[in-house]
């Protein structure tokens, strides 16, 4: 997975996520905003770079490549994440 398009990221940067943190074959949705990236996995977890949620995970195993890992089932009381919509989505891309 690569990121590109932000002011400091015109050259694509490859992310090498720890497979225990994020299996890139398990990605269901991707959203890119002005100052954040969001990835939703098939098991309803969210991986975020930037300020999307106020609370940050305290456990260091919930971080990789600058991204934070959140459990969607506990954030949304078991509700399934159906889609992502981000404001200012033209500022970056995850490829």
C-alpha cells in the first residue's frame, strides 16, 4: 500500500504494515481526507492516520507506520461500517 498526494508526499511512499496489525488483503474500504487516512477491514476494524477520533489507543501494539488501530465493533456497538465519506477527499490517496 502506498500514500501520495499530500504536500510532503508527492513521491509515493510505501507502507510496510506489520501483518498482525493490518493484512492489506483484508482491506474493505479506504478514505482519504485533508489530514487523515482511514482504512476499514473486513472484520469491521478501523486503521487511521491523523485526527479522526479524539481518544488514542494506549497500547503500542495498536500502532504501525504512524497509523492507529481501533475496533469498530466496540466503537459502534457492533454496528457494521457500510461506507466512508471524508471531507476534502482530494488531498491525498492510498493506493
